C-alpha cells in the first residue's frame, strides 16, 4: 500500500511511518523542511508548504492519506495561540482536500487525525462515537471542530476521523512530563482527581491505524483510546507506582493554573477530562495489547526507572 503522511515528521507521524514501512508499505512523507536523519531510509520525503497545491499533489492519487498535520496543543490558551493551532491544522487539511479533488483517481482512504478533546470537559458521561462534540473550550473543542470541518467532504473512497486520546510513548512530551512530575515528588492527584483521562499505548495506536487502513468497513468517527479510561487520581497513582515513588500530596487547581503560566501550557489539559470508549473498535473485535494502565506504564517506563 502506498501511504502519504502529512505531519509525518512529528513524533507520532515518525512512529506511524516506521510502523507501516516495517510491514512493507510505500511511505511518502509530505514535509516543509529537509529530512536530515536516517529515518529518510524508511520513507520518501516530498516537499510541500502546507498551504498550496503543488507538484506533490500527484502522490495522493490512489494512495492512502493520513493527515496528522498540526502543532502541539501544549501552549497557553490565548486567542493568538488558538488561531495558530487552528491554522496549523486547517490550512494543510484544505490543501490536501484541494489536491485530492483535482485527481482522476482519488485517495483510497483518508485517515483524518482528530482528538477526544473535541468533547470538552464532560464529567462522568460515557462518550462513544455517537456523542456530540462540545462548543468549547476554544483551544480544545474549538480547534478540533475546525480541523474535522476542513476535512469533511474531502474526495476519497472512504474517510475515517480518528478521534484520539492521550497517546503514551517513550520520549514524548505527554509521558515525559507526567512521569517527571511523579519522579520529582509532584505525582499527586490534580485538583479533585476525579477528571477522566482517555489514554492509549503507542502500540495499540499503531495497530488501530493499521486496522482502519485495511478494514474497508471502517468509515466515519472512530475512537482511538483504551477501553479502560481512568480518573486522574488513578493515573497519578499508577505513575508513582511505575517509577517507584511514594504517595505525593495533591496539587490544588489554583496551583495548576499558576504553574501553567510558568510552563507555558494550558491548565485545562489537566483540569478537564472526558470518559471516552472505543465502541466501534471493540464491536469490530479489535484486540488491545494494553487495555489496562498499569501494564501499559510498566512497558513504557521499565527501561527508564
């Protein structure tokens, strides 16, 4: 299978590229800057500017398209940053859609990356693929809704919108920051600790991507998340156990908001949660290698403790 990756130079994109190349797929990565690492041996880099249709457009003909393009959301929730995050997703997606519309042979499948943050903060409500997106906050639901809207109706034989939870992987910001807090004695629950965390082991994420690429019955919204979401208190407890640290005091919400200013991040990432389940995958018989958090963290953090 020929697979064209937009956003393939990010940490998640590199993992997807390597995983699909390992099974023999022909991988093309659309990139705005030269690839200087040895990873280029796994794929063919093709230059684009993420804004305009160019000579790269022909690469999409008959190919599988995976659109991961977008800046990390881990930044302050200012109006300027919301606009920046939105543009970083919408502009490349529109360029891809315009390119696909001009082809004689459309892409065979379009996997549109999205996020479970599209549901905002939803308390204890159990959310599957039929749940309605929230209206806010702007940096979460607002950005995600715009991202999905830009891909809606894009020319392809089928499209899958992959709303994804927090993907845990070695050496990535999400797991590094959380495990670092636990190691530094700051691994207590955040605020009430009752906010839900929808998470996923990287191996399961990669298996989900392969599944939705290959299964022609998959289309529309699919949740990429563990079938066992956890509350924040359980997440922090599991992290402390995995890195062999004792109980830590809780972090009040007010302190999270203050700390977020210095860390240049969005406090809503820690204070809001959503309880999402992968109903479509489980109904299709998908097997999760790491459905439980403790086993997932043991696997990812074992070599680093």
